């Protein structure tokens, strides 16, 4: 079925690369125009390379190659003023807003006693407060449009306590709860809110996977918690984007407050 989000406008955070870029391209393939934001800069203590302005420009190129419109802005989801400006400017140019994909996030691997206050605060403020900022600032535009769909990127770690990721797990569990709460509060405006729960995804964040073996060697009883049931180690970004497309489309018109797993069975035992 082609054109599953034809004529819709989607706002996507963390859109410079990885899942965010994949979501932008997949929605554009199905007819959506895109408003994109990304930090495009370093984050302290990050264990993989950060996104750049060149990455965001490549997202723009790929969307425009599909003959769709895109407005892309460098903005930090923790900075409400900058985020609001990016949203409002994009909506003013595009004319409305129908879909919100709150995808921006970071991940830092550390044993519980190695987590610094800076790592905790940066992870929670980006992964949870950033989604709250995105939801609260975009909701008025969805209400004005008569409804829409919000999709929050949580994680398998938003449903189970994956080890060596305490701030990430705490934030992603918060995302899951936030989606459920807002799904009910925003339902009267015909706004659906769902959370997406990937297992590992083949993105630049995966560069830090090499940090796991020594930790698992030291704590062997935890190995099974990171294992997928299906015989794969990671999914591809488009596997997650196909779920985003479904949740954004009218095919999911009565789907809300759902924690949708695309996790190869990781959370289901």
C-alpha cells in the first residue's frame, strides 16, 4: 500500500542519522513531509561518535531525493526555547503538524558505581525530559490540526532492567509511562500516543558494543538478559521505521497507549 501517510507532516527529533534519519526517509517514501531537528554536536562522556551538521544535511538530501519537503534545524531537545522555535518555524512553513516522532536519545554504558552525576543528568534530561519537551510543545499543533499521532522511542530497556545502563533504563521506563499517561490525556483531542521498544539497532550507537564483553565476563549471570530470542544480534533501522510508519498511519487509528516491541523477542520472557 503506497502513500500511507500521504499529505501528512511529521516532526522528528534525532533526525541526523540512525533511526531518526531512517524514520524521516521511510515516512517520506510514503508521502509525508518532514520537520527535522538534531543536536548535531558532542555530548560529554559519549562512547560513540556524535551526529554532525553534515549528517543532518545528508538526511535532507535523502528526503529531497524522494521529492518531499523538509525543514531541518540544529536544536537540542533539552533546550525548550530552541526546540519551540524549530517546531513553530517548521509548522509555519509546512502549514500544519500530524505526526511527532520523539526519537532523540543517548546511551552510556557503565556499571552502577561508575555512573557520574553528569552521566545521569545528561541521559535523563535528553532521553526523558527531551521527550516531554517535544510532546508538550508539539501537542498544541496536533490539536489545531484535529488530531494526530505521537511515537516515543523507548527501548527494550524501557520494559526490562538491562544491566550496565541504569540511567538509560530509568529514562526509558519513564518514556514508557509518559506515553501511557499522555495517551489518555490527549485522547479527547484525537491524538494517539504510543511507545516503540527496539532491541539493538545497527546505528552509530552500536559502536559502543565492544564495551560489553569485559562487563559480561565479570558478571556472567547477566549475559542472557541481552540475548534476543530470534537468531539476530541487531535489527536494521528500517525495521523500527516500519513500526513508526504503522503507528503514524491511519491503519493504527485506534492504536494508542501501546508499548510496541520490535525487539526480536528480547523482552518477552
